[in-house]
C-alpha cells in the first residue's frame, strides 16, 4: 500500500509514516519505539516538593480536596502543583479518598438567559459559616442567570429588612433587573392553607417585598422546586465548601469580619473565575425612574389615621407630625408611614414629599417617667386598701371618697320635733 493509505490505516500523518520507515531501515523493528520511554519528564516535581506539599496539607488543610488544596498551595505557598498530581499524592498518603461516582438522573439543562439583568436568582443559605466562632449567620445571595455574577451579603437573620438591603445594594450597583427568581418563602408571598372564612379575601395581599417589587416594576417568578433555581442552589454548595474554609483562614469570628472577607476577597475571586460573558451585549438592567425613590420603596410600609392632635399610632407608640408640614384636611385622614432601613420613621401624605416623625412620650406633651406612673398606681392601691379597712366606700372613679354611712356628722340632719300642743291638735283634727 502507499504511504498515504498506511497513514490513514494507522491514524498518523504521512510525514510521520515516512519517518518511521526511515527508522526501521536504519534500526530495525526497534526504531518504532517511543524515544522518551524510560526517561523522566522535564516537568516532574522532585521528592522535596512532594513532602513539603503533603506536610502543609496534613497540618493546615486536612479537609481540603485536591482542587482547593492546589489553589491554596499556589496562592499562599508558591507551590505550583496540578490538582491531578496532588490528587495522586494525597491518595497514596491517605489524605484523600476518592468517592464512587453516583449514577444521577439525567437532567435537562435550561439554557441561560441571553442578557445581563434579564433574570436574577435570589435565595438564602442557612449554614454554620463561622463553625462556632461567632453568631449564626445567614448568607443572602443574588446571582445573574446570564453571567453567574454574584452579589451577596451576610446577615444575622433572614428578615425582610436584610433582604431589602441586599436588593437596594444590587439596584445601586447594576440597576433594576427585569425579573427575580425566588422560592415560595413567606418573605415573598403570603402562604396560608385553604380556608372557609367569608370575611378573608380569596387572594391575600402582597408582602412587604412583594409590594416593593411591584412599585419597582420588577417581575417575580416563583420556583416550584429547588432544582428550578439550580444555579443559586449549586453556588451555595460551592460556597459551603470554599467560603467556610476561607473564613477559617481569615479567622473571621463576627458578622462584620465575615462581611469584610466576603466583599474584599471571596466575591472578587468568584466573579473573576466563574463569571461568564453573556450571549448578548445588550444590558437588560434599567435605571430608577424619576418618581421611584429607592429608600422610600425599600421600607416597611404601614397606613394609619391621623388623630385630631396630629399624631399617629404605630407599634404601641405615638408619633407627632411636625408643625411645618401640617396641612388642612389632615385630621382623620390616612397617612403612609415608612419605616426606613436606617431606623427612621417617615410619613407621606397624599403623595407629597416625605417628612420625619418625632416620637412623643405622652399625648399631653409632657413626658412622665414610667417610675412615676408606677408609684402613683401603687399609692392609689394603698389608699383603696386603707379606706376599705376604715369602712369607707369607694367608687370606681372616686366620687364617693371619704363618704361614710355611719358618720353622724355626714348624715342628713333630721327634722326637729313639733311642740306637744301642736301634736295634740293634729291628733284631734282641725275644726273649721
């Protein structure tokens, strides 16, 4: 056969076939052997490097896998070892045991969105992030579906305020996304069983976050399973491994220290490694409209009725409307109260500019300490007990104070007796 036919049969190039033929003519059958057989690789690491790497892993990174351990050795100890080489070293040293591959059910992958901000997945992970070194933390994360760009924050509670704060940070950095992909948590929708109460509406109203998304014109898509929002769920699996170990190396023991490491180190590394370019160069994020005030919308909103003294009641306390903003028709009308994320209580009446409300301790305007009220109440109780012991009768409002039935001085005076002659005449009767 020709050299070209032999090359196709062997899966080689015709040039390499000609070279092998020349070797066979010169050296015989041994000419086709690989010339590098028996030689060490030029890239082979020596025994001192292997021992140093295994000593570091055994002392500080015993629970690290080969992938993360290779990254840490290269970044912090200048030992450049591939993860596959390190996997073999750790397996032979007993520091790593490979897991059997599990047969998984075939998953139909959903195609990424084409534009940034077209869909953002939003969820919270509850985990032992500090491994007992501090308070229990919650990781609230938002990940872009098109690029896997991460925005997240640590919080002491998975509350409405903390989720609103992260949404405000995201809007300040990127703008308003087109849609948010969330689960069915009670933060995002009202969950209640079927009922037969005719006084309750069939469709419950929105939550505080749901109301804020409506005012921001952001669509909310509900996921019916964790697999539906798998991008953010899988990212939590990665963070529960890498982020926990990074916080351990940084010796973070509080929410502030963990947040600092998250912002300065982890998020930057995540976005530099796993962030992808979107299929479309068009950005779907939108800026805030002129009438959209993010601080006002991302607040806890309540409605109350203004009293005749221009005060409103909220949470068992009364707040005074400033004199400068009082307008006609305010009394007995409804006002919108906004509990801002910074703790201030703002009021907004008929869509006008918001104003801050001041806390008033007493409706009369004079602050009376609680201790004085308790002392007065105790004195009243003592007076009642003393009066009861003396036989005095007391009404509920005190109108019978110091009134005694058996006191002759307070009894009604009797009529003086008539003379004896008049009594005799009266007994005999008058004659005309």
